[in-house]
């Protein structure tokens, strides 16, 4: 009787140790199955990536490891073409479209869309992207930033000189290849990207505005930088300083202003 019970317990423990534990990886959709004690590992790849040569890529296939040794691998990496936008948005956003038409199109395309300093689409999508890249996984995301202008907060002269340029929209593509970030910035009025820059870090900066006349109570900024220890106060000082060399190279990707309820 004891021997039979022992065998049943042993079989149960064996099944438990071999039972596959699923993991969903934040790299575009890959799934991994592992035993508790690491006897085997099966990975069903669907990994989004980015290279300067091929642009967006997609790794698919299955790999199998036994005791840490790879025994099967049929994975392949190919150019990803499901998003027709491309890196600078020329295809879906021709310059014949107005800024308002591009704004609506960006929402329909499920971009992360900022209207002034508020999300109008894709906030959860942006948070998921940020979490993914912070974990070191490659990812790509498209953004649109829309701006208007009114006479509040600016001089009459500045308003008259610049009002015809608004509303304006910028289309951005942010790619992380596992090591560096590449951001492509295209104004809606131009056929080609105005700037393509690379940075090693994407940081989240939060705080309160320094100006007593600010129309918001708190800010939440996501900024590309070369130094991850920078604060927004230091970056802001460099933008407004008249001293040569004070400017700090950065790129603000998402800027959200928060007004607290009184």
C-alpha cells in the first residue's frame, strides 16, 4: 500500500515538474513554454524588431531546447510589411491632406495621438510600448502630435507672424532595436522626414512646472536623451539659456500636461 502511494506521489510530482508553464513575451507576441525545473523550453516566436537596413522585421518559427541545448530551430526573420505607413508616413499621409485630415487619419490608423499636450488616442498603447522597451525588447510605434495656436499666452506680434502656420501636425516613428532608439520626425507639410536621430535612452520625467503662470499642475514627459540621469529642469534650462553650450541634446516624444481637480 505504501509502495503504491509512493508511486502515485512520484508520478504526480513528475507530471507537475514537466507541466508546461506559459509565458507571453513583450516582443510583439512570442510565447514561451518551460518546465518548472528547466528540463525543456519551447518558444513560438513572433518577435518584432527593427534594423536600419530592413526597417521593421518579424521573427517567426519555433525553437526547442532540452537541458539548455537547442535541438530544434526553424525560425526565420523577414521584412515586416503589415504596416504600410513606413518610417516617414509618406504613403498614407500625402501633403495634399490638411492637418485636421491627418489628425483623423492618425486616429483611424491607431497611432498614439497627442492633441496639444493631451492624449486623444493610444495612451495604453504608449504605456505598453514603454514597458516593452524598458525590458530591453525591440519595438516600433507610430505617433502624431497636433498643435493649434490662439492669442492667449503669446504676444500680438508673434501671433500675427505665425498664425498661418497652424494648425500643424508632426508624424513620428520611434523604433528600438534592443540597443538604441531611432526617431523619425516628419512635419505634415513635408514629403520627407525633417529629422532622423538616435539616442541610447528613453526616460520618463515627472514634476511640477517652474512657471507660476503655467496652465497645468503637473507634467509627464517621455524624452530621448544621451544621459539617463538628466532632469527636465536641466533640459529646460538648456533650452532657454543664452549661453553657448548650455543646450542639452534631447527629443521630447510624448508630453502630457495634467490639471488637478480642485
